[in-house]
C-alpha cells in the first residue's frame, strides 16, 4: 500500500525509509547525507519524515544576483535585478514615500489593529480610481470590487483561486514568454495553463498574427492573462490599434481578461497612458480582472502592496463576488498588512503628494528611457552588426536583447555582466557610466560568439 | 446587456466572529460591551500599541539608509533566527544542530497555510487532526491547503475543562503519521490547556504513533506572562529529538495585529533535510505572494536583538497578561459575591485571552438583548474586552442569564 508521490518522481517515503534501513542493516557505508542514522539506533523512526524531499532548484532570476555577488571584478554589472536603480546604482526610496511614512509613524493616534479581510478601504477605492480612471462609469455604477492584496503576485493568486472556484472555465492563457512566476501562481491556484504566441524573435517585436490565431482558437470563456503595459520580460507591447483588435476578438469569444498591471506610470512616465489598454476593455461595459502592483511605481517592493479589482456587470454581482473573495483571503493570511497600503493611500488622497509622486515616477521612467537611447546610440556608433532598434521600441524595465544563451555566458565570463540566460537585461541596472561597458560586451558577443 | 459570468455566485455568509463587532457597532446603548474582539484592549477599552514597538518603528523609519527592496522569499534572516530562538529557546539543540528551518510568513494564519500546503505536497499523510472546538479559521486554512481535516475531542462541557481521555483515545485511533494540530498554549476558544503531565502523555502517544505535531503558537508570553513557560509544550516535543512544525504569531504578544508578522518553523531530523525542506517552502511561498512584507518583521527583529528593548517588551507583555488574569479574578469574585448558581472556577482556571463561559446560545442572546453584551454564540468572551469598570455589568448579565434563561 505504498502511496505514490504526486509531486515528483522520487520513491515513496516508505520505500526510502525501508531501503535506508536495509543499507544500515547490511553494514554498507552510511549515507553521508543522512546524519541521523549515524547517531541514532537502528529504527525506521529515526529517519526524517521529510527525508525524501528533493532540493528545489534555485530561482533562476535570483541565481543571477547570487553569481553577481560572488564576482570580485570592479567592472561587474548586475542587469538581472528587477528593481529600479539610480544613476549611482543604488536602490531608491521615493521622497514622497519617506514623507508619507514619517507622517504615519509620527501620528500617535494610529493603531495596529487588524484590517478588514479586504484591506484598507481608502486604499481600495483610490487604487480602483488610479487604474480605471476617476471618471470610470464602472466605478460610478459600483460595479467594481477591489481588495487589497500582497502586491501583484498576491493579487494574481487571489484572483486565480477565486476563478478556479467560481468561474466555469478553468483554463488561463498566458503569453509566450511571460514572467516566470505566472505559470506557478495559476497552477497552484487550481487553473490549467496554456500559452498564446506573443514574442516574435525574428522581429524582436509582437507576433500579432500568432496572438490573434491562438486567442481565436481558445475555447469560449477561457481566461486570458494580459500584461497591461511594459510586457515582462520582452518589453514588447501591442499598439493601441492592436489592443483594439485584441479587445474585439476577446469579447466576441467571451474570453475573460485578467490584466497584470505592474508598471502603471513606470513604463511611459504617464499614469493614464499606461492604463489605456485596461480602460479600453472596461469602457466596452464588459467584465475583467485587474491585478495592480505598487512595487515599482511607488518603489514599495518589500512592503507588498497591491490590489485585485474585479469589474462586474452589476453592483449586485460585484458585492457577491467581494463576499466570496473574502473566503479566499481569510484562509490564506486572514487580512493584508497595514503599513504599505497606508503609505499608498496617504499619497493618493493628497493632491500635493500625488503630484510629487507623479514627478518622481516620471523621473524614474525617463531615466530608463534615457538608458535605452544611450545603449542604442552606443551600439550604432560601434557599428555592432544587427538591428538594435528594438532597444528603443521596447518599453519598461526590461529589454529582450535577442542575445542567445551562449552569448550571454560569454558576456558574463569575459565582461562580468550578469543577466538572465534568455538575454533579458534590466535597463534599471544601467547608468551613463556603465552603458559603454555593456555596449562593448554586446559588440564582442555578437561578433565573436554565434 | 449580456449576463455576468459571475451571475450565479452566492453571497458568502459574514464571518461569525466579525459579525459580533458589526452588531455591537450598531447598538446605541451607552452600556454596550464588546467581548467578541480577539484583540487586546486597555482598561480604558482602547487598542494598544506597545511603547517598545513605537520606539522600534521610529528608529527604523528615521534611518534614511534603510530601503524597501524585496526581502528574500523566506523573509528577514535576523527575524527568522530570532523567532526560532524565541519559541525553541536560545539553547535549543535543534537550532545549534541547524535542524530548524524558519521562514517569515503572514502572522499565524499565513504560517499555518504555508505549512499546510507544504505538507499536502510533500508529506505522506494528508489528514490533519484539529481539536474540538478550535479557532473557526483552522479547518478552512487546512482544507484550502489541500489537507483533509478530522477532529479529536478536546473540550469537556461538563467540566469546562479538558476531555483528556477523549483526546488520548482519538489520537490513539488516528492513522500512523497523521498530522496533529496542537495549540501551544491558551487554547482558542476555550482557554483550556493540558497540564505539563498531560502534555508529556500526549507527547509520548504522538511519538509512539509517529503522529506529526503542528503547533499553533499565537500567545507566547501573552498567556502566563512568561515567554518560556508558554513555550514549554513546544520545547518538550523538540527536546525528544523528534520533528514538528510550529506556526508563530506576533499579532497579540507584540500587538502587531495588522502588520501580519509571523514565522513557520519546521524542526527536522537533520540539517540537510532542513535545508531541502526550506528550498521547497520557497516553492510554496513564491506563487502565493513572492516574499513577505518587510515592516512588521523589521520591528520584531529590532526588538528581539536589542537587550534593552527585549526587556522592555517582556515588561509590557507581562502587563497585558497580568491585566487579563486580573479580569479573570475580578469576574470570578463578582459572580461568587452575587451567589450566581454554578461552578465558575473555570474562569480562573482557563488561560489566555478567551473564556469559554459555558453559557448556551439562548443565554448569550439574552445577554445581548437585555444587557447589550456582545460575544460569539458559543459563549466565548474576550477577557481583553473587560475592565474593572465593566465587570459588574457583565456579572449582572451572567447572573440574570443563568437564573432566568434556560
């Protein structure tokens, strides 16, 4: 009656315990990885009940930073990091964020009581307005329910668990490629994951035809993950006209849009421009889900601030949906953390602070756009073979360079430049001072390595 | 206009515990009393932020060198190490042998959920036994984590104490290897804890059947006023060299409720296993929320690592525990003075924030209607919601309910 282990192919725990016991009794050399047998008397009970657990592979993106940290070279460059860096290569806490935080912490009337399951009410209302627009009819009609979640990841997970439980179609289509964590989030939430064509390596742009074909073949009602702007990892976004065609197709097949909005304001520097794709869908009166993150655009990464909004056909449905969202959240972590959401609410509700934020946000976006231009110019002036215009056409924190893994490995070994093996670089990790070094490395990689 | 794809969704029922506060808020009576709340209140009936917490928070926020980068998936490293020492003891051999993996999670609930999901994925027995009764959210947490939930007898309504023989019988009949949820101290909702002799018997039984203990520690230091005393059951199990899980919450003992600070520790037989387990815990956390929130855990780490602040904390913690114990004594004496029928000694025998009064739902409804006293219908009252000023009112209400309502 051995129970198969459904998560990986190792033998069942009972098998492992018995074979360890047999080895011990036969006097074979003790398994060095099993110190408990060395110390304990012969007994199956001395073996860990987790003995069979396989070591999980290190996260590939985090592995880049681990390798970077080990490198002693003074020229090393970390372009794996998915967090903003200043010209000096330092993390940034926005001035307006420090100001808001000081205000909150110095206010001795503030307490640390549990938030409601759905989080901070002000934060929720303001987040919905931010993404959907203050004049959104959906908001005015009370057709939107918004719940505070743990940044983008938490919003996606709560939304997906809700859909797995309450929606009739349990398949979600994600773009090829997409953020590495998407497939895991949806899988653990209980959805089946399929992909749709997105990136075209030949053009380093959008495979629009493939995208339309795949969505056109999806079963009616299927869920479709859409990056609202600044697609991660490619930086390739549909144009407004392409978005309109996507919208029409999706509505004609009753596909359910699930937007991942991690870069509002951070991509173009304009909060409204970066929300256009979502607002286009909401304007047609249809339903959708939106996961919002404040990690990048407010630099609140580690505070885990985000929101899940569900735009429904009616206020009554939205209210019932909200009551069910609570049943997803409560057994996951009961209620969300108060600190980060309070900072966001403070900034969004104060006119002067909101404007300060917009200025600091635009500065971050502008610096990244400037890095794109500088890198493109540097490659042109070196006469580096190939068309590098995608560097300035792509948008957001990341550029999909088009470099292959051999070229990436070369750049790491010879130039101490760290990036993910898919050729993705974080523009946020560059500065005017380091662009020449990167341009040299790309030039060498492209001319020397196939 | 076409139909909503969510048209068939039913309105979920309101959380019963939160519903108490909703009803309380609507009541206009000047003598109303909210004894449903599971959060500490001062003598003045106000929420409390500990002085040492405010101090730590100020320090952190005024430190301009601090940034808000993503934490590692497992959270603040200092916080994890200090949390393990807090619950297992600074001299714990399990810690010294590197057999413990600790990951920062979202308070107690988050720690239970991450541990539950890990077990559902990697442990050979997918059933968890929870005490009857237990915190209302426990069955939901474990079910959504992928475990199936059974119960073991715990509370004896006749004695308003522990049904020890029932507990032993039910654990004896559990399949070998089954997971068992144990409230480390201050059982919620009953306030009934095993004695240390009883804990030792429980431990022996659990080990003899290879049952896997999963401790829920939400009240360390808050129950008796002593951090070490309240951790004794957990340490008893770790001392025998066996394995266990422990979910720690800082919601009550540091008053950090809304900051969602907690930790999941898994004590393993060997360092290598602990390391592999940690790598797999990351695969549970990453698709749930990527990494935990930085603020609350930084406050806890700042306090735990500083000798003075730690001492300050133990003093403030003991004051909270003492006030609650004082409320117990005052209520007991008030009922004795009134000659209220029945044995009310359970009020002072039970421990922690809650008392299972033994009042039935009719009596509870009576108390709400006639005396504007709000509590959950199982007769559970939060001692934290009482003060010297309001005890007489509660005693009157209980007296009336017991003598007038069946």
